[in-house]
C-alpha cells in the first residue's frame, strides 16, 4: 500500500479543495488534512441571516448556525451588483470607486430570511443574498475565493497506475462538448489526459488545441512543432535522443505555458518511454518531510534562461509557487537544464538553496513517484505544465514528435462555464 510519510495512516489519494487538504485512504475513508474546514458549504441554503448589525465601519452578519461574518461598509457598497452599479451584459463595474467615501455608512440595514438590504445616504439600495455573502465573505476567511472547481487528486506511480483512465477519442473530443469536458476534467484532476486515435498529421494537434482552449500559444518554438532527433532545430536537450529527467517547460518565461500537447508519430528504435511526475504531490511530500526546504523554495526566486544564436530568454521564479489566497501549491517551475547562473541570493542563502533544491529533486526522482508509459502514434498526451513534470528515457533510432503549447487562461476560460453544466457527469 502506498504511504505518505508522517501522516498517521496509510494514504491512497490526496485531494486539495477550497475547504482544505483532504486525504483518502484506499478504502475511501476521509481524513482531515492540514487546513481547518470553515463553516462555509457549497450548500448555503441552511445558513439564513438571523441579524445584521452596523458596527462603526462594518456590518456584523450573524448566521443561523451561530457563525458570523464582518463586512466593511465600503466593501459592501463597492460590490453592489444592481444594474446601475454593474453592467448586466458585460459584467463590468459601472460604479466609480472614487465616488465611494471610505467612511460610508448605510442609513438602514434590514434582513429578511436570506436577504440583506442596505440603504445608503443617497437613497441607493444594495441587496445581497446569503449565498453570495457566504461565498465571498472574508472575515472569517472562508477560502471560497477558490472557485467551485475540480478537486486535484495528488498521485505517485502506484496510485496513477491503478486509475482506469477513460478511452477518449480524438473525434469525440472534436464533436462532443461533454467529451471535451471529460478531457479538461482529467487534466485538472490528475494533471494530464490521453486522447486516443489522434491522426498523425500536425493539423490534428491544432484541431485538438482549438477544441480544448480555442487557441494555440505561439512561442520561439513556433505554433505547432514537428521535430525529430535527426535535426537540432533548437538549442534544447529535447531535440536529442538522450535521457531527459522530469521537468516543466518554459521556466525561462515569466508566464510558462499552462498546457502542452505531445504526440509521437513515429519511432523505429528502442527506448523513448515517457515519464510523468506529479509536481503537486512531490511538493506535498517535501512539505511533510522537509518543511524548511519547502518554505525556502516557495519563498525565494531563482533564475532560469534559454539561449540560442538568435534569442535569449530570462526569468526568475519560485520553484514552488503558492497561491496568495489559499497558500496551496499553484505552480511548479522545475528544470535542471534551464537553471541560470545563481547570482541572485545573499551569501547566507546559497547553501540553503542547494540543500532545498536537491531535496526536492530527490523526491521528484524517487522511482515511487514516477509514471512511465509509451507514447505511440494515435496516443496524444495533454498535460498541465504548471503541475506535471515530464521526461523520457533515452532511445535509439528515429523518433518523430508533434506538439504545441496552450495558455492556461485560454484552457480554463473554455472549461469553466462548461464545468458548471457537466460537473456531476464527469469521471
């Protein structure tokens, strides 16, 4: 059985949600993780407002379950969503923030069931329902600034190997909205998905990208790639036949690509197996086994670069980047090959960096955390570059690849509205 050290019980799956870290053993029993659950629930119908009292610059809203929220007057006025304050077609603000006094107070506060109504000195009326207030309340912080979204399942090699990934075909993704959502759901849940029966012409990569995100991201590698180990098109180790350690791409971009598609269209030799490592899982393992290393890599930026005879990219970034609201891991920027000259740290932090980085690399290279498989013609890999690290074994013979990048915003903007429709029908 898979175990994650320093937890009190053998663990099979880790899920991270807006309500904290949740851990499931392989029998499906749930254990409370590191973050405290808030009273907030996605079902807010059981939390009507019992009272709302004006207290200086804020309103104290009391909920039926005994909890309360404190919301500032200026915040409440700023978030009025009536037609005068919020354009109902564009969903953009119409109210000028400069017109709201910092010391604004409502002239009256009334509640009816799940409705809070505020009347201001200029007779403008603002109305909120409890669903909206609970979802967005910030005191106490309820972590619902993380939207209703797919819960990531963190995995190691044994866990992901036991998951029966659905057989989703290229044509079904292009023709069926729900199938597109299934692929997107898998990417959010596990960090990757396979699309089978993908044609080997490069235009199919673009069609698949457009179906999932609407756009292909063009970089210095072009819009769509077709490359092999015969020609060194770019100054990159990926264009060789040698072994590639697990890494994320574009670490030298200020905004690394959110997703990557890879499709092996031909290989007449041996080797060339593909490798995936769940970076979020690796970061969680590091956090549990070496908190000092985790905190260093999530609080110090290091430099990355790309250079050929025409261009040069440089960017600094956290190896482990945390979400500023939830403090959970949001992005991994890990690439041994693209590290630039380490000249940005004070002297006392240099050895700390090497210790922390090596500790994280050791977790990533632990065979227990690796997932190996063979990419073959027709089997296209779509993976989240902010989460999943990829690599490959060395190989012989000629190996031809296709691929492209996708912006994370483009991908999520297409998936987000459809997820609300199909979220209870996705596996």
